[in-house]
């Protein structure tokens, strides 16, 4: 049999030409790593303000008018009809205006107002850049989560963390570039931290999930109880040799190469991951700072402390999710009880994280993002709840080159619609990439005949929020 068949010729030549073209495109865009390991750090498009990201995700949709966007007219007109035109599409029926049950006070030199739900975060208000004019497109949790995490609520797209790692690589080749701690498995699940058509090494690595305590959250199968390290090494070397021979016949195969790299990373992680998650060496003062001495705050506090340890070791993007199957931030009823519980669990750990990053010299080049998939309506659902509101809501950022002690944008007088200096989710994504030294229009990946990016065909950098 002729080993150089027509099929082999087409496979090898097509793969070779494609590989040359891909290499040229990646080199031209500054995205091609010089070393074999794709996780190595990559050159940015321009000087970055931030080197890493931590996303504090509050699943369910915290109410902006009860947290960081005070509305005096909402307090005054409690019980009256909403005086403006409502959205054409609403998630569910709501009634009359519902005032916030929490008082707001001004804090810090900036005088930014914060609700009494967040007394600890309020002490860090001069670090915050509060964006009060976010808006999206989808009033349902599933679509809104995907929009926030991937830029699309209709198609499977790479997550924000995957795009960041794709553009920047990582500073520690023994750890994943993107880690998500206790992520929710609902409303999009793995698609919220998935790589989609980006290379496999950009995929988020989950540690536990939202249904288990963070003290029990580990990477699955991090220890091989059957095989010694030396035997695993021999197996991987054999697989690598077999796969290299296969690639010589077929040409470049990104999926296969991704699997090879994932096997190697998994092998290295056996030694690094348990050490990062072991917080026993942290001082008592540090553990108290994060609230680990209190059963109310210990679960989320441990997540935040682990996140800081990952960031210190060069992980590019860490997501920390506050969610549980019982309450979340989705208060269609029992607003006071639900938001009080949630805020009490996260307030001290978040403040502790900000203070710890500052004291270690990490906050200036670490971008901290806080928020949920949408806000909530100023009108009541039932007796004491609020419905979903993607038309105007608040998120805040800290560190990483953002303007501290500053509020940007505004919703209307009652808090339903983003009105002044509106910031779409695409604009938020473009701004995050800009702070990391990447042009969102140049950070692209060609798939199925077209170039894709996190911001699709939209997005503007909000330079007003940058220091």
C-alpha cells in the first residue's frame, strides 16, 4: 500500500498551509507564544493598567436601588404608580413603587453613598468606581448570565475569563490561567466559564460548585490514588509520543494539542493546587480579616482568600461566586430577609479582600469586579419583593487602573432605566480588556469562516472610569 495516499497528501498539505496561515496571523496580532506551552505570558497590545482580574459574582441579581444607587424619589413616592413608561417586555408583573428598607450614608473622602447593607465595603468606598448605568438585553437569569459572562445570550460563546487568558496567557504554567471557585451549575452552567471554540487551555477550571461548602471545594481527581507520580509521567510520555506521531500524519490539530496540554497541566497541578488551597499557613489576623472566624462569613471568606492566593501565584482570572440553592440574590419576595442574609455573608469578606490586596501591593494592578447579571425593579412584586431588571443596574470596579472614589452614569429618578452615560455589557467588556492592555477589536479568533470577539460587533471603551 502506498503510504503517501491522496487523502494523506490533502491532510498534510491543507494542515500545513493552515498552520502557516494561523502562525502568521497570531504572530501579526502578538498572540503567538514563543514557547511550546500556550499558557506562557503574551505581549499586550499596549501598556496594561491591570495584570489580573477577580470577578465577585453575585448570582440572582442584587438590587441596585438597595445597595449602591440611592433614589430619594423612590423613598418619597413609596406606594405610588411608576410615573414613566415601563419596558415593553417584563419578566413578570409588578405593582407600585417600593421604597428601600435600608438607609444610605455617605462614606470616605469621596462621599459616595452606600446602603447600610454593606457597612464593611462602605469603609473601602474610596477604592470603588461605581458604575450605575449598566444595561443588558435579557430579563431571564439564563440569558443574562450568559450575556454577562460571554457577551451573547443566544449562542454558545467563549467566556470573559477565557478571552482574557487567550490574550494574556498566565504567569504560572503549573496552574490554570482561569479558575472559577464554587460556580453555579444553573442558568448556563459550564457555558459561563467555557472556552467554546477558543483553544482548550483557556477553559475555566472549576473548584467545587455552589451546592457544596467552599471548605470541601477541590479540583476533581486532583490526586491519583492508583498510580505513582513516576508511573503517571511514563504514561504521559508514551501518550505524547503517540500523539506526536499522529500529528505528523494529520497535520495541526488544535483539539488534540489542547488535550495534550491539558494532560500535562493536570499532572503539574497535582503538586501546586493543594498547596494553594491550603490556607492553614495564613495568620489568624488574615483569616479574621476575611471572616473565617464567623460561620456567617466563613464560606464566602474562604473563597475570597483562596482567590487572593491564586492571584498571587500568577493566575490571570479568578471568579468567585456567591450563590446558594435557597436564596441567592433573586428576591421576588422577602426582599429584606434575603438581601440582609446575602449581604451579611459577603460584606466583610469583600472588604477584607480589598484591604488585603492593598496591603500586599496587589490592588493597583488587580482589577476587582463586583455585580450580578442584572438589577431589580423599583416596583414591588407581591408584598415585598422586586422583579428582574436588565435595563438599568449597578456594578462596581476597584484597583487595576480604574478611577477610585468615583460614580459614573445614572438611572432614572426611580432606578428602572439606565439614562445618563449608559454602559452596555459590551462596553463593560471592552473596558475590562482595555485595562488589561488589549484592544477588544483586535482580540479575535477565527472560527467557522468569521472573526469572533468578546464584544461581537459592538462595545466602546468607557475611558471616563479610568484613572
